[in-house]
C-alpha cells in the first residue's frame, strides 16, 4: 500500500467514516437553521477562555451535544426540532471552535471536558446526558472520568473507545499533514473523503465550517488524542447509547470489546450514512436517541 493510501485509510479510521449518501432535504435544513438561530447564545469561561453555547429549555439535568474535530455546534442543528421542548438542550462550541475563543493553548480532551463542566455550571445544570460525535467521544469519556457524579449517560456517535492507529509513529505521521502551509488542502482532502457521496449543499457547508478552524486548533486537537491515557480500557458504568455508521472498523470484535467495557450498552450500526450520520438521516438517528432518552427518563 502506498503512503498516500495508508494515510487515507488511517484518516478514515480515526474519524470513523462511512461514505454514503444523505437524505435531508433543503427545506428541512432551512427549518433546522432557523430553529438553531433562535436559541439563545451564552458564554461560560474556563482557564480564561470564553466558551460559546446555545441553551434551550430548563431543568437541573440537560442533554449536551458535543461536536467533533474542527466542527461546531451547528452540526447538531437537525436534532433541535425534534428535541426542543422535550428536554433541556445545550449545544456547545468547544474551545477553539465556532464562536468560542481560540487562543494558543493545548486543545486536549481534558480542557474540553472542563469546558463542558464550566458550561453546565453557567447554565445551572447538575447532571448531563452527553452526546459526542467522532472526536467528541474522548471528550465526553474524559468528562465522565473527571465528573462521574454529574454524568447521567453517554451517547457515542461514530466515535471510538480505543485508538485506531498501530503505533505512535503512524499517528504522528497522520497529524504531520496538518503542520505545513498547505494544511487547508490536506484537511480538505480528509473532509472530501468523509463526505464523498454526501449531497452537495450539505457537503459544502460541512467543509466550509471545518476549514474555518484555525491551524493551531486543528493540529493540537488531533495531536492531543494521541495521549495513551485517554484510551485506557476502564469501565463505563453509566448507560451508553452507541450509534455507528456501518463500516469495517466497527467489527463484531469491536462490538465485543465495547460490550466488555459497558455493562449497560445500547449498540446500533446504521447503514446508508456517512460519518455525519446525525445529519445524513436525522429522523432515524433522532428516533434512536429519543428511545434511549425515554428509557432513561430524560425526555418528555
């Protein structure tokens, strides 16, 4: 296999990408955009960094949506129409992303987890069901490690609980592609691979937002997930919903692995979706999430 082919395979593995078409109609997108725009914006602070979030509803517990690498809270806009008014919703721009501050710091899952804690405190929330997409998965898992008493449940959306790379050298080689002056072109190739068969309008929007992420944030937020401590196989003792896009990386062996970590696991693999499955087939994804939240007594 060529170096380029190996890098492509690794990038797909790290981000958990399936490559198939989407189904959201433009009218649905406009409605979701409008609903998201109407939600009130607020800011919390962690380590002097302002963290932007959208807050809808009331209650001492909330469902908190956490985006992945180089994304922002708008990637959850198709969930707002179905869940607004049925639960207290919080959508977060992690530090370095969206409308949050973007200083030159280490963008680690630990920082992100503490940012979520700052958001919850600012919103007056005691406990949360955390929904994490892609590289948001190590973030919500780290939140659970740091704040187990505040974690009601986790929802893992096409993200992994163990590293996808064979060794540190392979991982460092992958991250290095974003360190040069051509980082936008490199990131663009990665995004194109994730959205190769996504409907054009949605694909263009995804790419535009991800490429707006500053280079130092792109590099650091990827490099920091190479910390082996994040991938320790410690058990997760809260209920977990796992929704994955069908692809070879999510094998029967992987399912057995995660079931060994999580006694209370609701495991689903969706077909006909890309890495951004919550945007590709929001009705199907939202039905799974609603069923889980109802089971946990977290949804009206």
